[in-house]
C-alpha cells in the first residue's frame, strides 16, 4: 500500500513586535536572520533569539526604499526566491574613489541563499561559492 503524496507545509514569516515602538517586525529567512530593522522606527534588532533586543538605531535621513520590496517572490532559473533583506555596500579603491551597489539577499528553503545585486542599472544573480 502506498502513501499519498503530501505537499510541503507553507512556511510563513514570523511576526514580532518592536521593543522600541511596538510596531510589527517580520523575520524572514527561516531562522537564519541575525538582525532585522523595524520599518517604523528604524531600530536595528538582534533576531538571533526569539526575543528581539535593540542593537542600534538608524537615522531617518538614512532611510531608503529598495527597488524590490522585502518579501517579494520571483523565479530565477526555475526556482522561487524570496527577497529577505536589503543593503547598500560600498568599497573604496586605492585612489580614494568609492563605489556603491545595492544587494538583495534571496532565500529558498531548499536551495539556500543567493544574492541579486544592482549597480548603475546593471543586475547580477550571484551564487556564493
């Protein structure tokens, strides 16, 4: 007798309250997230345990709106990825010139992490080695 196929459970993000302002904070990445930022008050929170604790605060003038909202899902290479983060990274060369790009960590529970990067309108899908 064979057992019927069962679809994998739908996993949802965990939602907690910010200890600074009480606003909702979603933790994405299936327990891999170490920090999250409260979208209301910009407090950086330690998400490594089940209790959110304040780590730092981002100034309002540093607020940015990513081109791809967190939680957006899309397919690349036949795999569905979820945007679980956003950061702007900067490097400085020996001449003192600096270059910045946007980086979107992507996650799939079966395929791990990838990154989508954007520099001056050019996009790259990055697989870590």
